């Protein structure tokens, strides 16, 4: 039996802010599904970005286990984790993090320096994302939506098992945001990738197959979007989740 794309098992994480300890994740458990588009929703400070960073191996958790394709990220050395993340986990941040002095194609190739045979692969990525004519342009000559697509191409260049995106539409207008959601949907349904998006926007989450809701570090709800056809319906479902009283304890499955 193949391993799930990712597993978070009873994950806990706290941060120290001055003399105050802030609990970001409270015993959260979550299992990914192959070829699923998953949305993680929650207000600012709910722990959703911390969970995404934990899945990417970008933050050390205090307790619990995070696995990607059955590999325990907590058992890896820093060097091995860096290699594993480069090869099997694609991460896209809201700020894009493109190198301003490099053109779009060189930004995409950057994570795979020293590896051969990327020519056709990079070209195919640009074509599939609709930016083939922007390969020679530097970031400052690209629109926000185009920069976001370059960032996605960079995350996909190693053919990762898992694509993680933190508020991917936060810097985009509504038209570019919906176009990006269609791309993410196609990556899941047509290419069989597991896509996880952190968002607070119902207009984004309604594109997903499943929604997970965090509040104060707890996973308080999760549900399929089957039968939810628009952002307004999902927004009502999300608000209903937030109204349910939560008893302190284990969250998730």
C-alpha cells in the first residue's frame, strides 16, 4: 500500500513572544489524500501557516510527527531535509520570493542547479502555466499573476509529491486569483498532484475538494466541498464551523 502524500499526527507547536508562550498548534492531526486539492482555512493567528510550514519541514514541531510519503521529517538531518524538501515538497509563499536579477526561466531553474535534463521540463511547465512568452522577463516586468505562476513553476520543477501554497491569491486581484485557482485545480485533477492551500478566502476554498478549519491552533472542522458550488455557500459553511464550541483536547482525526 502506498503512503499518503503527508501525515500530521498529534502535532503541537508553541512560540515564545517575550514572556508569553503562544500555542500555535494544539495536537493537530491531518492526513493528505493523493491528487486532492485541500484548503486550510482560519483567521489570522489560527495556526494555518504554522501547519503549512510544519508540513514543509520549515519549522520544528514540539511534539507529534510529520511525514511526507512515509518519511518522518523530524528524523532527518538538516542536510537530508534540505535535499528532501527540494526534491519532494514544492512551497509557494505569498511574497513569491523571486530573485529580481534573474529572468523567469532562471528563477525556475535555480532550485535544480547542477541537475541535468530540465530543458523540456521547464518549457513544459511554462506552457502549462500559460507564461511561455515571459521566460526571458525579470520579475519587475511581470504582473502579480505572472510572478505567482513563475513561483509555482519553480515549486513544480522537481516534480514534488506535495505542493504547498500560503495565501497564494493574497497579492492578486479577483480575476488573477480565480485564474490561479483554476491552475491549482488542474494540477490536482489533471496531473494527480496533492495541492494544499492556506487561505482565509471562501472564493479560493470553494475550488478545493476538502476544507479543514483551524481556530486557536485547534483543528475544529473538516468537510468535503461536494455540493458547495460557490463562495457564498462555502462562506456560510465556514462561519458555521467557527460558531461550534470546542472543548480543549485532541483535534483532527
